C-alpha cells in the first residue's frame, strides 16, 4: 500500500497573518480562524505547492526551514492535527 499523500488548500483558500510566536490562519471554506505555531505554517506553505508524502514533507522541512531535529512521529502527529482541523487533506 503506497504512503498517504497530504495536500494543503489552494493558496487563495487561506488568509495568513504572522502574530509573534503564533500565525493566524483564516480558512475561507470553513470560516474558522486557527492559531498555529511552528512548524504548522511551514507545513501549510509547502503543502499548498503540491501533495507530498510524510517522508518527502520531512525532507523539505529539513532542507527549506533548517528543521534538523524533527522526527517522523512528530510530523505525523502534527499532520493528523491539521487534517482534523480541515487545513490539510490526506489523499
């Protein structure tokens, strides 16, 4: 069975505003505003470009955002939270 792919909403589906340690994300489709901390905003930015597997996303986060201490388990937990919030789709 192939690994699941994760996809963020289209770029125009979110309004994003950094607020010090938090990032406010307004999800147009649901009308809900979410307050996120790192690395969730970075995950959304990457997944808005294209769908990726968990391992590919972890590689991109390590490369693009210098996330050297991230683990596969921690990223899987964060992705589950974003899927539950409706900000990311599991394909």
